[in-house]
C-alpha cells in the first residue's frame, strides 16, 4: 500500500534563510539549513513507500519564499512523483486570482495553500475571500495551517473557531484542508469536521504516534474519510512520520483512506497506473 504526502516542500535558499525557520527547527532537532535536492526528497519518499508528494509554494508579506514557478520546475523533474499547491500574495487580490488560474490551468496544480501565521491574518480576513471564490470556480481545495505555530509567531490566526467556522459558512462549496492537526484546539477541529462535510484535516508536522488521541479515535470511526496523511518534509521525514503507524489501530479500510484514498479523492489525483 502506497501513500500520498499532502504537505511537503522543496525549499529554496530564501525559504531556508527565513528568520523564523530557526525557531521552527528547534521542534525537530535539526540545525542544518541546507535544502534537500530533488533526488534526496524522492529517496526519502521511497524509504516510506510514498508515491506522490504535494509540493507547496510559500508566499508571505515579504514575497515568495518558494514561488509557484519554482514548484512547477521541481515537478517537471519528476512529474509522476509530485503535484503542486499554489500560493499567492494576499495583498494583491486580482493578481492572486489570476495566478491561481494560471497555476491550475497551465501547470495543473491541484490546490492552493496559504499559511495564516506567515501573514498574521486569520482565514476569515477579507483578503482571502477572492482566493476562495477562485478555488470554488476552479474546483480545487484551499489548504491552510491550523493550530499553534512552530515558529515564534502568533498562533491565534490558526485557531479553527471562529475563523474557519466563518469561512465554511460563507463558502459551502469550498473544500478546506486544515494542516498540522490543530492542536491545542483539537476539539474545535473535530467539531468543524463533524459540522462541515467539506472540511478535512491533514496530519503534517506530526509523527503519527504523536497524534492527539481524540483525532485517532475519529480516524478509526466516522472520520476515516476526513483525515489525510502529511509530513511537512523536510522538517519531518516520511519514515519518521509513519514509523509507528500500526499503533493507531486502524483497520484496513481506514488505513488505506488515511494514507492514500482520501487524498486521491480530495485533490482529484485519480488512480495510479
């Protein structure tokens, strides 16, 4: 059984030199800021039987840390192993919509990701709303970060309620994937998942044996169609994230949906050859 990693990066030197990265790396025990090569990323995927990784662009107030074109260039080196998630400048709404359309239509990206703590703006801020319309019209998910921040930045923009609650009410046709689990607001996360059929959670930034017990219980039962596997590579490797997968106690169906099936459905990746 293979897997799909829904939160991964192929970092640029700009990303690796960002001042907040040092405070993020302390969570992982890493100190080296060298970006992995494409070959190293694929080798890490192969070691954990990860078939496809979704590579994310990163845009913040200072510009592109990983541009959409840099993501497209990485995908072009291994098109059967990678797919793209676009990002945009929230302060340029017209340009953002045009960029999303370009990435989806020309580069076949499969979604959009904006990281709220990077902007210090919760996802119900008006600057996000043109992006949501573009995602609905193009039929792609909006991916975001939920929960506390690894870097020493404000965590409040990642709180699920009221911010994502407002978004999901305003955009009932929008598919939203909340990454990084949402701790410490895990009960808020689960309440949104139970309330909105178009809200999903990915487990990136967590080795699976460190997932909150409430989320694991949900995965075993009614939430088996709502949780997606992610790593946050290169901060965490796929091997580390999946090392103790058996401890989750997932049945065969739930395991397959978590590792691959949910991602294929949500991001419309199709069935592998």
